[in-house]
C-alpha cells in the first residue's frame, strides 16, 4: 500500500546555532528506512509529470520503485544512466521548481522528496564503491569540452558513455567549476564533487587543469592542430557584477565570487595559517542581493566568525529569488534580512577600509519588465549599517575571453553565446550550453544543457 502521508519524511539537520559555526554539511541525508518510507509515497504515475519537470529527464518513478524493493544498485544504475552527477543534483537542484513542482502528491500535500531520494541513492553508491561504467565501445572520435562545471562534466559524461574520446579543459587548478569554487562545503562537500569527477575519469574522460582556453589554446587550435572534431563550451559565467555605487574599491569589499572562491576553493575557512588565501576577519558584514549566491556568502560570513551579517535586498521577502530552503536556513542561522533596502554608497575609514554601508528604504511600485514590482526609493529614509565587509552578490556574466578569441562565434549584448535549442552555435562543430549561453542560472539547467549538447554532438559527428 502507498504511504499516503501528506508530508515528506523529515531529514535530519544540524541545529542552527551549532551549524552556523562550522562548515560541515547541514542536511544529514536519509537512512534506508526513511528512504523506503518516502519512496512509498510515490504513486508510480503512468504519465509521470515529474519526469517532464526534470531538465535531465531522470526516469523518476523507476528509480524510486527500486528503492521500495531495496534494490539500491538497480536504483543507482537507472539514476546514473540519466544523470552524470546525481550526488550533486540531489543536493543543490531546486527540485521545488522542477520535478517536485509537477508531482501529483503536491496537490493536497507535500510532493515526494525526489531530491532527497536521489541524494540517498547516490550516497549509498559512493559509500559502497559502486560506479556505473557502462560505456559504448570506443568510436575513435575526439571531442573537447571547455569548462568542468555542471554543463561540461555532464556533456563529457554523456559523450564518454557513447564511446567518444573526451578531454575536459579547466582553467582553474581543480575540476568542478562552480561546484568547487562557488557552492559552500556545508551545502555541497567537495569530497562529493571530487568523487563525481573521479567516476568520469574512470569512464575514460581526461581532465586537463590550468588550461585557460582563449589564452593557452584557442578553439581554432583545438580543432585544426589537436584533432578535436567537435568542441563544447561550458565555461560558465564567472565575471561578477557590482552595484556601481561609490566605495566599491575600498578594502573589505569583495564580489561574492571572490569571497566564495577564497573560502570554498582556497580553504580560507581553515584559517590564515592553513589556507592558500585568507579573508579579512569580519565582525559586521553586509551582502547585497537576494539570490542563492547571496545566501551562500552570508552563511559563509557567519561561519567565518562575523557577529552580525546582513542581507540587503531592495524588494520584499516574497520577491527573493533564492530557494526557500536556503532563505529558511539563513534565517535560522541568525542572518539579518534588510528587506526593501537599497545600497547607496560605501563609506571608508581613514585606512581605506569599508566602515559603513549607506542605504535607502524602498517601496514597491508597478511591475517592471521582469514582472516583479519595481522598487522605488522612499524620500528621507536614508540610514547606514556599520560594516567592515561588503559583498555585492548581483549576478555574473560570461568571461569575454572565449568570445574575443573565437572569430565567427555569435554572442548577444550580455556576452552570452547564442545557441540553438540543440546547443549549436554560429560556428560549425562548436556547441555551447549552461551559464556561458544563458547567463547565471541553476546547476540542473546547466546539466540539462550539457546533456542536450552531447546528443547534438553525437548526431553531428555521425552525420559528418
């Protein structure tokens, strides 16, 4: 009999006032008993709408059915055949707006906890040394993948399964892209990312780090001199945007990208004597923005010892673009939310370090082009927040290096590579996907783009 409970099986978490002082993973995962109980909530719909909501088309009812049967190896094989990074997406995918938003159980209660079940299966496989290495026989064709973030790794994994000789070129010294430098340890342990990359290497994918394509090698050189028959650009959107207010050049002002990279990739959370780069010891921090990256930066600042951390957001709580789960966790951890507040300038002290963030209160007017109500300054509402660190988290755009060194590669006014629905670009044999073509978006959408492009590359090379 199905489990007709209207609520998901609760997943254990660290207590808020404990976890806000460490970088250990917040969510603790399901036990086998909990996973089976939650799996029983799935109705195994014949027309599974949840699958239609998944950017990588995981056959969700099938892998959940295997959990009910306690066939976890079978569940992992189904899951990993469709998803190259299941332990990652099980943690950071916004399931509430994807697969779970389509779940029929969500009509009269909470949807099935698809993400938690995905994480459970992937973790079980890792803990038991299970790897899905099913690949077609080598076909002799070479494909280059630029960037080892979620789009690049997914594209590489899909092509490796089809028998291609795939080399991933990563600009940084470790693979993983935003999974390594952007998402904090307490949301996505780097051990998880490293293991997913290792699994791809076991499938035959080659990873070349410290390779800045557009600087060390051009795309033309990859094709004309190194014999790659197709190229996938999954270089992400790592160029930070700022608030364009006075004082952003002061000491103590970091882009969210820089701040998170120092902490996540270069291990600043270990302390100045045990990492590759320190961050300033902050007491009062203001993060400007309301997205997932802003939540990550604020929660990291709290864990780095700041006594007071503010999220400064110009709209209200209802308009926050961050995942509800991340907002909830941030509030639990003591992050202060200054809603309907916009920064005006950053004031520096006599040493040239940020000391105050001057702000103005806002009210919401008519909707703007994005469909959200436009924030309007309230006259005479100026005030200041005393700070020693300010972190603008206002989005990112693609680095111009690849587009500036690849003749004939069309980009739009935001610097994003123009692609067709199949990931094709204006250059023959060159495909793109993820944040490099859409601008900053979610991990799972980048994975979906990588999977689509891999299918298109396969079709292109077969026809060629």
